[in-house]
C-alpha cells in the first residue's frame, strides 16, 4: 500500500508539472526590419522578445537582431522563408514585390481604423486568408502589433494642389506608393535607417514613414518642414511576427498558444502606446519650426480616385489580392451600420 501511495503521489506531481514542461525549449533568431531603438516599430519587437521569454518561464528565447545583423532589412522575407532565420519582425506591406495582396494585411489606403482592422483580421476571415497566402511562401505569420494613423508626408515645399506632386521623388510604402505614382510621383521603398541620408543628399525630394513620435526620432524635420495629415494611406498599420512554417508546424500546441497570446497582448500594448505618445511629439515638432498641414479636400479626392483605379488594376492582376479585397470590403460594408450608429462621425 505504501508503495502504491508513493507511486500515485509521483504520478500526480508529474501530471501537475507536465503542462509547464511541455513548452518547447527554443533558441531562435528574429531578424528585424527596424532598429531596436526606433520608437514602436523597433521597440515593439524587443518587447515581444522579452515577453515571450517571461511568459514561457525562460523556455522561449527569441533573439532580436538589428537590421543587417543576419541579412539586410528588406531581405528578411526570403531569410524566413528559406529557414536561414526562424523568425522576422516586420510588416506585410514590405513584401508587395512578392505578392501585392500582402499589403492589404498591413495598411489600406482610405482603410479602416485599428479596431475595425483587427476585427476583420480576428473575426472576419482576414487571418485565414493571411495564412493561406503566406503559406505559399513557407511562412506562418502572426499579427503582433497595430498602430494608429500615420502622417502622409514630409515635403520641402507646401503642396497646394495635386500638380505640385508631379515629378517628385519620394519614399513611399505599400499600396499608397501605387497611388502616388498615378499622380506623377516617382516612388521607392527605403528601410527606415536609409531615409534620412537619402532626403538630406537629395536622392529623394520627400518622404513618408510613420507617426509623429517616430518621424521625430528620425529627424526628417531637419530637411523638410512641411508635414501633412491625415495619413490617408495608413489609417492603421499591422505588424507581424513572421515564422518559418516548418519550424512553426513542429511546435506543440502549448508553445503555439504562448506565441499567439503574447502577440494578442502586443496589439493592445502597441495601440495604447502609440496613441499616448503623439501629442508631445507634435508639440516638439512645432517648436522645431515644422509646418503641420492638413490636405486640401480636393487633393484627398484626387488621391481617393487614384486609389480606386489601383484597386481595380490589382484585382485584375492578382487573384490573391482580389480575394483579400473582397473579404475586407464585405466586412467593412457589414460593419458600416455599427460604425455609423455607434461612433460619433
């Protein structure tokens, strides 16, 4: 009887301990497309690494690597897909050269606010489509952060009409770049750390990048003094943790749940922090002589018309884009009644 009691006690203790022991011990590399010191864009990646380690009791070590530490920032997609690194910290909008539909899971011109966007991703079919498209490239991606509206451009001179944009060379992100091209702007995608030197040297005439608190840190105000709002091209922006799909598929369910839960927490953290830090940044920019401007409604109408053209072209060219656009549009149409009734317009 004593032996039986002892055996039962050991079995019970193992049963209690087993859930914690089930988490895979991981030592993975995460290549970031953003410097770790860059407000939100980079710091959220570092917070993610720290929280995964803490929540897993030290079992998950996801090492944050600065841009270029393993591969250049804009080669992160290929590095994760090939398994050269297990993970990447980025935004899907950087990979439109791979598949234009990925931009719809990052930032949508004239698109939804953060709450509506995440609602589509989590409960409107967005994540399922996201999984299907990324799986074609050997990647599993988790939405792991969202930030509020961005500014839509730094310019050396005031923009009084759409004609003032013609001929400019401008750094621009995602689908918004295709819209600006319709207006005669020559666009290129530059990683964050490459923008200021290009602006200072005159390689580009203008740029957009992110929110006031982030743009302030990068010093664009030293070269361009006209700063335009609203961010018609990025009313909200989703960031993601890219994972090599084979590595992800090999994880046990508990380990996957840790990743998913921490990423959900990051979404709350990111939007709250982003909203809190903008007023002080705007005040500091004004003190530095920045002219904070709002787009003329006529210019916004021109941009919206150009966006409508881009949508039709992308739908015709890419079946993945057409499917994702239909899903998002249907969700937004259904959501509209709640948006109009529930929120002040």
